[in-house]
């Protein structure tokens, strides 16, 4: 069974790492220690699956790509699956700022997040975990400290708590639509939109569910197709020229998308008008 644990003496009063580790669990393994922590412990599931619950919350099934947190002073239970037991890494956090920062995120609010593997938060969490293995010296200690705040920034930015989301989600939605309007003709995709706002794909879809009946992809496609329709009506450009001008790499893919959108091929649509 793969296992790692290191206890640290954090030098930071505001926020610091006090321990970190890795566990490849046996089937049905549960943590036998004190399940009420004096600090905050973020777990990331590398492989497998298991069950997690915290006081007053229902049990949830979590799997590789998910993460969960053991909040300070809150009883928690977590158990590896009987057939596909999980392997997880963890980082223990302590400091006077940690609680306030985490309370601005939905991780502390919900106690877990699903499928974060392609997010900036996961990338910074991984970078932090890796940096903790570097030799203990001033340069590496500064790196760790900077990565702690980078990780916090990405967490709060991509996964804000509901009260934070209320004040910022409308603006983020408008910025996403604005980015699409300004860049659809460059061939941008949904990942590009997410990167422009430093938010996860799931968070972007949540914004569009909140403020419109359409998905981000539907809005992006609509912008391209409405422009294409206008060009077919008012210009003599070839189908290939129009396809390039609205962000498609070839006329065949454009024509298929146009027919799905309008019910007619571009050439038939042009004949009708």
C-alpha cells in the first residue's frame, strides 16, 4: 500500500502547511484517528472512489478527479470503496487567514467538489503539493508560500461561495458572452472562453444555466451562424470564405454545422433569399 506522511512546522501565522501526505487505501479503509480536526485538510482523489460525509450533511460518493475538505472542528467520515478503493493526497492548512479565505469558496460551503482535474485550482494544488517535497531552504519556502496563495486564489476564483457568486456571476456571464462576440471569428472554443475568465468549464455552464436557456456552445454557434446567414444574404463571398470568416477551419465542417442550425445547406439558403 502506497503511503506518505510528513509533519511540518509552518512558519506562517497567517496561512501555512502543517502536514501533507498520500494514501493508497485498502478496500473499505476508514481513517482511525480523531475525525474532528484542529485545522483544514484538503484531499484530492487520484484514483478509485469512496464515500464522504461531514456533520449534518448526507453521504456522497466521490471518485478520481473529485476533492473534499475536512473543515476545522467538524466531525467527518470517509471510507474507501470495497471494490475500487481510492488513492488520495492531502494537505493540512493552518493559520488565522485560512478559515476566512476558504469560507469564500464553495469547497468549504459544500465540503467537496466534483471533477476538478482540468481546473486552475487543481493545477495550483498539484504544484503546491510537489513543491512541498523540495529541500527546506529560503528559496523553496518562498515558493511554497506563493503557491499557497495561488491555490487559494484559483479556488475562490473558480469555485466561489454563493454569496460571492451573487455579486460576480452576472458580470462573469456578460464577460463570457462579450468574449464570444469578439472572438468567434477566430475559431475560439469553450475552453478558450474559460481560460479568458480563469473559470472552470462546469462553472461556465452553470453561469449560462443561470442567465440563459442556452449552453455556452449554443451561444457560440448562434453567433457564427447568424453572421454567416447575413453574409450569405448580403455578399458574394464563397462558402469557403464565409466559413473561415466565422471561425471554421474548413467549409465542409461549416456546411454541416450550418445545416444543423438552419435546416438548409449554405448554398441552398443563399438560393432561397
